[in-house]
């Protein structure tokens, strides 16, 4: 739980990845997980920001595409797939890319778990006027 709501993190490991290295398109495993999650989230009225994170390993396809672009492209790819799989268009309220600026394991900046997609299932706001 966070101040914003329930955080769900889809983290990579040495053996299981949601994305191929340097690629913003989800793998088969990544697609399967995102579709399953979308089918549950579509049942909720909550708003959802989606965040993309990379590890600190330098990545540069070219001088105009690095970890910043990759992190936001992965978050956006997750959004597209989840919306195609049931999440309502008005549920996703933000796409954020953090590159390597919010490492899960700061003492191990190239650890695979730093590469992740985070979703925040935001708390519902009660109408104070009722």
C-alpha cells in the first residue's frame, strides 16, 4: 500500500522477463500477465497510473533513444495491451517513465528487479458533499 493506493509491480528476474532487453514490446509471458491483470482491473472503478522503470545499465539504440524513452514506451505498451484486454480508457490516468531514477535495489543498480512496470490502483475519493 502507498499514499496513492495499492501498488502492483511486475518485476523482471534472471529467468523471467516481461520485455526483451531494449525492447518496449511485451514478451509472451508479459502479455499473458498483463491480460490476466486487465481482466481483473476492468471490474474496478479505480483510476490507474502506469509507471515504467529500467535498471541502470546504459541502453542506447541510438543517440535519441535511451532508458528514458524505453521506460515510458514500456509503460505505454502495457497500457495499450491492458486497454485492449478490458481496462476502460478512462481508468488509466497517467503514463510515467522513470528510467533508472527509482531503483528498487539502489545498491545493485543493474539488478533485473529494477526493470519493472508499476501500476497504482488509486484509492477511491469519497464525495464530501454527500
